[in-house]
């Protein structure tokens, strides 16, 4: 299952059915920064069932340059399409900045096949409302847990206390579950992960055979 394939599309439909009423009600009272873009769900990015490294984030982020439509961008053989040279500028800049150290080592297409991401709230917004628990939350936790169950490395970049509500994620040993040194950045590099975690991530990506 990867971004844009039939299973991904089916999941976006299921999430829309699950969340629409509660998400629409939330939007009525939410400020602009927290309002959810309900045009299309974004359950994950990348090859979620095969990528050796899975990033756990709170939500698909929006800013002045990235739009909800950008998250639908895809190219063959680039599961994490934001790393493709033709990716929408805002979305591309967000991901290329955070994965630059890995791209420098392994190349953009290899990283696009080796890193996936999923979200606690699968709807685009500028800011994340930690108190909002949509009906989709169990599905999102289960999606992350399935990556943990297949031996992927899990990097919890945002929402650590929320992701570890799932016992499969909470039970991962420290050799398989990593956190950034600071919550203020989601960059994947040696400075933010530390030597041991960075070395482990690079080894898993280096041996990943995606062709």
C-alpha cells in the first residue's frame, strides 16, 4: 500500500466516512490555524507497508506555500512523491528540508522508497489540536502499529504521548523507537537524532532493496 494506489484511495474514503461529521463540527468552532481541510484525507505518505523507516507525525502540515491538493501529488516509483523534482514547491520544500541529510547520502528516489510517514489526524491543517480525537484515531494508531509489527524503525517526531497509547508502539525497544532531541524540529539527521539512532536509520535505509 502506497500513496495514490487503490488501497490508499479506499482508506481515504473510509476515513472521510468515519470523520466527516465530527470534523465538520470541530471546524465550526475552530480558529483558522486549527481548521481541518476536509477535501481529502491524507492517511500516510510513502510505501507504508515496505519502507524500513516510518515517521509518526501529528498531521499533514499546511503553511503559506503548501496546499491540501499538494498531498495528492504522485509519480511512479516515488512513493514519497514530495521528494520528486516536480513536487509542488511548498510540500517539496517541507520534506526535502527534513530529509536532506538522507538524500545527500542515498539519493532522493532511494529515500522516497525507504521513508514513509503517517499521522494522528489525517487531515491537513496549519496547527494540531491535541485534544481532538476523531473516529479515525484507532485506524491511524493501527496503521503505525502495523509498521512496528513488521520490524520497521519508528521515529516519533510529534505527538509521542499520543502515539504510545497503542501498546504495539509503546512496547517497541529503544533500538526500534526513536525520538528527536528537540520537539521544535522534525529534521532527520545526526544532530537531531543522535549518533546511535542516526547510524541505525542509515544502515536500514542503505540495505533497503526497493527496485
